[in-house]
């Protein structure tokens, strides 16, 4: 019986391996963290993922418990008692093989003295057949473990996306910060040019004022970019369970290879291998096995039992008795409770079948939406590269014309503002393209750490 695919097992075991190999960072030393290390750190410290892992362990323990029900059971029982009940005293003497002729005296039978007995028993029992409940319960537990494992797998993928979003968010914030620094430098240069031209009689005070306002706005934007970069770092530190004051240096920007499948092929692949859908299918199998567990109440059960016991006034292996028995049990009538249990189990199966069908339609639509989003993100990224190039060229020409007295200061400042905006938008679309690819992968259930470069 297969519960995991090999790839699923790898994704479940790897975080546990890295748990023991994670480096310890001090608050004084800078930490260089590449993207795979960041994901592993988040997986070690994320409470939701830890809870999901414990759910897998719970399901695994339940599977072992279900399998043990098919095996014989051996029990040891030691019971010490003192009684003066007539029946209990006489039965105890029989068990100790101490009944004598004087014990049949009516006076002794009706009012016996206190009697001590230590009963030591070893019992072997084996449920040979429980109406199919044991084997169906084993299948149910195996399917429940499979469902928990697939759900854990999807939780790992979602956490990977969270880390990717925060990680690229830091890179984007730093890129926007550099762009804001360049914009402030350009604004300062233009303010200097406008003052020089005013001194030469080629500009008026209003031109200088406009340039100064532009410089002040650029300084404000730089301050916002600095705050945004600090906020992005803090968000990543929180996700990685790092101290907010701990230095953090990131590795390279992660790159996600494009999925080669066309949309229809990718949708079909999603229906066949998405962890959420596989988890629902496994839960459905568990519920179907649950019907068979409930139906076992209508079938006879067979149990074999062997018992060896010893009875004495003290703890000792004396006066042994042996019992070997076979028990056949059939439930003839339980007031309709068994049928109601089966009906309820069937209703649960029907509910999961409807949920599975709805989930399949939803994931097909989600993959199509993410596919279109990726196409749009690629198109926007390419357009913004060209938009930035043309804005830079337009600024260069405007600067030449401005120095020749053919353009107004406001035209120069507007050209610079257009370049600043185009550069900021190009930076954003570059990172949005990466996230769009990640969103498509997670919609298809294929956002695996080993696939991210």
C-alpha cells in the first residue's frame, strides 16, 4: 500500500533534516541568508507548519494503532481480594483447589470467615474477524495519513510563497531606494542648473522655486523609500523568526523557471497532482472506508481467547486453571443505531464528493487566472523596460534643449518626473513578473523549493 510518493516524502523529510543543520545567528554578526536558507528557516520556526507536521504525526500514530488491531493481544492481570461473601469465599476456595468436606457445612457456607485470594492471569486474545471493521479501519487510517501528508505539503508551498513575497519585497524596496537616491541627485543637479541660469539671466525666480520644490519632493520620496526598505526587512525578519535588530543581508534575487506546459495541459496536471485535491481524494477514500467500518456491525465477529490463571492466598504460580474459548457475536437488533451510523457515513462521503468536484472546477479557474496574470506581468515588464528607455532619452533631449534655452524649467522637471516614475514602475514590474510565475506555480500546486534558482 502506497501512502506517499517519493517526492512527497522528500518534501516532508527535508525540513526535519534542516532543523538540525540550521546555523545559529548572533545579534552582533551580520547574517547572509540566500533564498533557500530563508525558506528553511521559516519552515523550522513557522507555528502553522509545525502544527501541520504534528497532524501528520498524529495520523501516522493512528495508522499504527489501526494496524495493531489485527494482531493478537497479550495481557497480564494480578488481582488481590479479601471477602466474606458466601459465594465469593466458596468460589475462591474452588479456584485455589482447597474445597474440603467441612466447607459444605451450612454454618460455614452461610457465614464464612474472611478469605484472601491473589489471582494472577495471563490472557491471549485474537480478533480473528470483526465483520471487516479492522481491515477497513486500517485502510481508513492509511488514507487519513495520506490526506494529512498532502495538506502538509501544500502548507509548505504556501509558506514558500510567503517567504518569496517577503524576500523579493526586500530586494524591490532596496531597488526603489537606489532609484530614489538617483532621483534626488538629479533633482539637486537641476536645482543647481536653474539657479545658475537665473544668475545668467536665462531663468526667473519661479523656475528656481519650481526646481527647489521638485528637489524637496524627491527628498521626501527618498525618506519614504528608506522607511519602506526598513519595513520590508522587518517583515522578513519576523517571518524568519529573527530579532528585529539583527543585521540581515540577502543573497541573489530568486528566479523561477517558467512552466513549459500549455494552459490545458497545466490544468490537467493540476487536477492530477495538486496536493489539495489529492488530500481531498484521500479524505474521500478514508470516508468510504469508514462506511465499511460502520457496516461491520451487521456482520458476525469471531474472537479466539486462551487464558492461564493461578489462585492462591499470596502471589504465587500455584493452583493453575486454563481456559480456551472461541466467541462468535452477532448483533441482531440495536434500535436502528447501526443503520443510522451507516447513513451518516454515506452522507459524509457524498459531501466530500461534492466538495472535490467544486474544488476541481475552482482550481481549473485559478490556474487559468494565474496563467493570464503571468502573461500580463510579462507584457507589463517588457513595456516598462521600453517606457524607461524612452523616458531617459526624452530627458536627455529636454536637458540639451533646456541648456540651449529652448525648453522651460517646468518641461525639464516634468521630463525628470516621468523618468523617475517609469523607473519605479519598471522595478515593480520586474519583481511582479517573478511573483506572477510563483502564483501560477502555487495555483497548480508546483511551487517547490528545488525548482527555484
